[in-house]
C-alpha cells in the first residue's frame, strides 16, 4: 500500500469535519456567546455577537479560499443556534444543536459499529476511492471499528456532560462544555484515528511521524 497516499487520505478525516477554519468558527461562535452572556446577561445581544463573529470568519473564508458551502454552513449553524436562543429567550438553547448532535452522533456511530459498517470506514473508504473493498480485509475493518469507537466515546461523553447542564439551564457551564466537546474534541478524535490508520501503513510498529499541516 502506498504510504504517502494512506497518510494523506487518513488526514482527510480532519478535512471532512471542516479543517482548521471550521474548528475556529465553532470555537468562536460558542466562546463569543458565552463571554457576551457572562458580561451582559442578554440573550439576543450575545447571539448577535456570536453571529457577527462567524460572519467575519465566513467572509474571510470566501475571500481567501472561495469555499462558499463551508462558509454558508458555518453561518447556518450559528444562525439556527441564535434563532433558538433569541426566540425562546433562554441562553441554553444556543447550544441545543451541539447537545442534540452529541446524542444523535453517539447513537448513529454506535449502530454503524454494531451492524458492521463503521462510519469511519465509509468515510475513509470513499476518500481512498476504494468504496467498500475494506470490508473484505478483517484487519482494516477492525481498525475502522476502533476509529469509529473513538468518535462514539467522544459523542457519549459530550451527551453525558451537556444534557444535564442543558436541563439545569446552566448557560455558562454548558457554554464551556460545548466549546470544548464539539469541534475541538472532533479534531482530537480525527488525530487519534489518523494514528490508528497510520499504523496500518507501518506494520513494524515504528513511531509515526508528526502529521503534515492541513489547510482548512
């Protein structure tokens, strides 16, 4: 197997979740709302500040990379979050999308493992252009199960921590948890998955080199 190709395709896991700019947008939207709410106590003002911050990121992305869909996706996500918070007057609803994503994600990723079609295998298989050929290789299928399990753990931890905070109406604590347990945790999972898949390319067990920079 071509080592360089495997490395590049494994790193595409992070590209699938949006890359560094999507990570920055996700952190910024939640952090801005949390800080603004902590300072003002006003839901609508805090939501508008968060939307404004992501709008700046979106303009920069379109201007430099012409990535219209990713920019629109970031704006849509923060727009829905701002609408939910502003329309209900309850700050915890700004994080409702992230809370639901953790709950649904844990179920979907777990089910994919149980039925023998781990989602990470589907993603990487598509990126490599091999479609479902990996399912005939028991060792590779096992690695994809491990990678998918990493994401299951991430979603499960997120749901376990965020659902009680949401139900308790703790805006600040939920904001901090949501900021750390959504895109930053997803990026960490992508890195761990890269390490697992990189081991497939080096059966001698040598320590993998540091990953190459990724453009978001």
